[in-house]
């Protein structure tokens, strides 16, 4: 598909958790500030996105994901009403809605409203209680695992398919077997691992560590025969190796599409990627401008080949733009992982049992 296929909307910069590794608390000055988007402003964005989704070159629905620099469900009413308005004024729009939430505000009512809007949530959860509660803390310093599991229970009662987002922090990386014990016990079937980036050294996970962890995860999944557990990152690499890269983000997918295939509204400013927030050279525009402008402005910044340029075959699509622009970038960890994973996929494709 030519053009933008995924739109993230960061509606606010407030959170009811205070995770120890969160850039929100580590670098609060780097965030848009307290002015959450209103229902009307979210409506303007959705209207622009749906118009863009109707252009002749569009060949699949655009995914709209409500995410943080904060907890989106703190402004659930604004999100809900903006989607409702869109559905009633333009019932034939083709947008698909998602959110990534920390789960604390999920209850039967919110889940019922999400279900009615066909908005698919994924919940941030970093493994079993002892692991999760080392980092994902409330403002009073207590853990949040039980509250998250209550939110997940509400999703289960409503029959909503549950995806979880796990931040690959050092505790998770160092205890992957315990992590997967929990996943099996709790019966989760869809996981996406997020990379920790742009955090101080004591929290950071290097590119090499990230790809090593992905390799360990693929091996554990294979050894435990977790065929019914989908690891979003591995599936993304599988599609990329097969020549169908997602062009989402290497943080939780396989390839980068910043500015050309995905954009993020950091409240009222538009960026190619949330990691570029606050850097004037990366601003693509304002929330009330038509989407057609943004890939053109991105091309003016980095050239029309940009993220979509010819990527070497062994990398299965373009690597993170931010990393490629670093002086010391060499991409070897990713190439090694892709080479290893390609070999594994061929082997498991031949498995006779
Ligand atoms: S839930 Fe997300 S936004 Fe909130 S503190 Fe944790 S990592 Fe940060
Ligand atoms: S620039 Fe990097 S962090 Fe941003 S969307 Fe691309 S892969 Fe993701």
C-alpha cells in the first residue's frame, strides 16, 4: 500500500502509573504537557484520517491506535465520543481502532463500550506479579499487577480477544522462562514485546540484547511448542522475510515506516515517530492538516526513498530510521537475528511432527 497505513494518537500526557522505566517520568520535559486533546480535536483528526483512507490508492483500512505519552483511558470519554460521532456522521468509514492501555481503568462498562465500537485493546503487562510489580508501580509505590489482571478479567468476561504488550526490560529478559510459565498459566495467546529506548543507561537494553532476547523468545516458543501463542514481533519478521513487511516500527514489529507509512499525533503536533517528539526538525505539521501533506514533508526531510528505500535483502526491510542516522550505526545485530530467524523458520517449516 502506498502511503500512511497506521496512525497513532497520543491524546494526553498524564498517567495513573509511575513505571520506573517510563520516559514520561524520566524526562517529563520532553512531553507535550497537560493539554489533552478534546473530543472535538480527536474528531478533526479522525475525519482527516478517514478522508485520507478514501483516496483511490488506498487498498486496506487504516489502523488508528490510541496510545500514550500517558494512559489513553484517562481520556476515554473523549476518545469514545469522537469515535461515536464519526460512526454516526460517516458510517461507511473504514478506520480500525486500537488502544494500548495499562489496564487499570478497564471495567465492565468501559469494555462494553469498547466492544460496541469494535475498538481492540492491548494491555501492558510485564509477566507474573513479582516481575511486573518491580517496575510497573502506582504513584504510591505499590505494584499494579492485581489491578491489571482485574482489567483483563473484564475483557475476558466480555469475550474480547486479549493481546498483551510486554516491555523487554532487564527483569523480563533475565527471567524469560518464568515469564513464559506465567503466560501459559494465565492462558495468553497474543504478545507483543516492546523495546526500551531513550532511557538512562541503568534501564536501557541495547540493540544486541534486544535481538538476543527475541532469539531466546523464539527458541522458548519452539521448545515449549507454544503454537497457539502468537508473538507479534516474530510474526512481523516472518511476514517481512516473506516480502510483506508491516512497516510499523522495529520497536514492536519488524520494519520502520516513520513518516511515510506511520505517523503519530503527539497531541496537537504530528511527528513521524514518538521518539522524535520535541525535535523541531521532525515536526510534520499540525493535527488539523490533511494527511496527504505529511509523507510529502517527510520526503522533503529525508528524500523520497526514505524508509521505503531499497533495504538489503538480509535485513527483511528497513531498520529504525533514528538508528540508521546515528554515526555508529551498523545494523549487524538485526542482520544476524534475521539470518538466524530465517534459518529457524525454514527448519520449523520442514518439521514432520
Ligand atoms: S503505564 Fe505507560 S505511560 Fe504510564 S507510567 Fe507506565 S510506561 Fe509510562
Ligand atoms: S524511527 Fe525507529 S522508533 Fe521510530 S517508527 Fe521507525 S523504527 Fe520505530
